[in-house]
């Protein structure tokens, strides 16, 4: 057996093992999601509630159109209602308008094509290209593809008389109204949990990274370790992207939501001002980690006092991140005051460490080390964000407190 055949067989066995592992893991993952939907408030429960609401809306629409009204095209009502239970009330309203518009346009185009051609095949050849192009019109969003679907139903079943067209519009409108009302008045979806979770997790993740780098930068480090720091800093910026997405989702879920006044008191999403500060913070952590990789990339050894000073600076910056209060639940005044004082002390120590770092940079013996200048500049930008988190609003108070903290961690 040659090497290529053996490699192919090994690859095949590996794929079979991966497939078997996936098959074994999938039932456990499904059971976990089902259990979470029952026991804990979270995305699993939100998905389950929305799914049950969609099914309930379809049943209600069928009861009205098919049982009570006995409409000739009753299927359209539950079909429309089911898809109107969207992830937010605003999206349900938007989808209802889009759905009704594309059904009207698709139906009228199909009826017109049938009257012009007097043949199903020729009518399809005329109507379907037009409705497919219409379906890709951005204003109709995901509902656009219902235009060719509506045209296809009209032509396939030959239901394009005036009576049929009116019933098709009425039943589509009925389903849209029922779906929107169910979504708006039965446990209307509001999403703030993800914003709060990310706001809590982000400062902790920043503090964790800064503390770890503070411990490891004291000793000589290699390129692989510096790359690991940078990769983790990149993931922090990804968390900011997730936070922005969750913020937009939260804002949309509260828009045009009549259920806000009908349900129990819902938590107000935290202010977006916090997000801007941490957007800058994560970006400056990322650039600082990149600067820390420059010495090993250039095979430059940092001056003797620098690693210890950097360690003190990063550790105290991490302490300020860990003590951020704006992402925490309301707390008693005494605890808040203690945390504020701890943030001030940590920020003062970080500023003091940076002053010692710039002193090294001012030494003519180290002026030609470009990596040191980059580290000094990037950590200074990072400390401006740290000062904002610590509660200092101007550079003068920062300088005063930094001078008072000189000598700490020396």
C-alpha cells in the first residue's frame, strides 16, 4: 500500500470518527437546550416562546379563516400568520407590510399575465421573471420571494378571477393582522439580557488579560506568547462588535412595542455612553499588545527597569477594569465609595508607573529603542481610558493624583 492510499484511508477514518462524534453529541446538545428553555431564562426560552407563539398564531388564523369564515383560500391566513411572529414587534409590523405588498403585486401580475396569454405556461413565462426580479428588491427584505410564490399559486390553480383575488388579499391581510397582534400582545419580545451580559463580561475579560500579561511580562517572553496576547486582545474587540449588535437588537425590540405597558416592569437597557469608553479601551489594549510584540519581533531586549514597570502599569490598569461600576447592578453607597477609592488608588499607581516608563525613555542610552517609544505611547492612550473608567474627567486631576501615587509599586 502506497503512502497516498494510506493517507486517504486515514482521512476517511478521521471523517467517520468526527461524524460519529457529532451524531453522539447532537442529542445531548438538543436535550441541554430543551432543559435550559424550561429551567432558565435565556435565548433557549426566548426561541421556544416565539416558536409556540407562531404555532398559536397559525392555529388562530385557521380557526377564523377556515372554520368560522370557511374562506375558499383559508390556507393563506395561517401561512401568513405563522411567518409574522418575528423576533421583534417592529420586525413583525415591517414584515406584515412587506408581505401584503408583495402578495398584492405578485397576484396582480400573475392575473394580468393569465388574461393576456390565456395559457398557464405562457403566463408563467411572462409573470415569473418579473416577480423574481421584484422579489430581490431590497425594500421587501426577506418577504420579497413571496411575490413569485404568490404568482405561482395563482397560475398553477387558475385562481385569478376577481372573487379569488379579493379573497386572497383578505386572507393574507387577516393572517398578517393575527400574527402581528399575537407577537405584540402575548409575551412581546424584549431583549436586554445580552447587553447586560456583555457589559459585565467585557471589563472582566479586559482585567483578566491585563493581569495575565502583567505577570508574564516580568520575565523574557517569546514571539508565540506575544502573539497569544494579541489574539486575546482581538477577541476583546470582537466582544465590542457583539455588544453593538446586541444594543441594536435591544433598541429594535422596544420600538413600537405596545407590550411594554402591558407586561411586568421590564429593565431599561443600560446607557450606550459606556460602550464608547470600552470601545476605545479594547482598541488601546489591542495596540498595546501589538507594541509588546515588537521587541521580540525585532530581537530587541527591553531595558532592565522596563518589564517590572510595565507589569505594575498593566496590573493596576487591570484593577481599574475589574472595579468598573457602570456595568454592575445598583449597590449600596458605602460599597460604591469603597470601590471608587480603590479605582482612584489603582489609577494613580498606573499613572505613576507610566511616569517611570517615560523617565526611562528620556534616558539618552535608550532613546534609540523604537519599541520602547511605541509601548510608552500606546500605554499612555490606554491609561486615558483607564482614567475615564476610574472617574477622572480632566487631565489635571489625573496628573495630580498620579503625582500623589508616585512610588507605589516601585
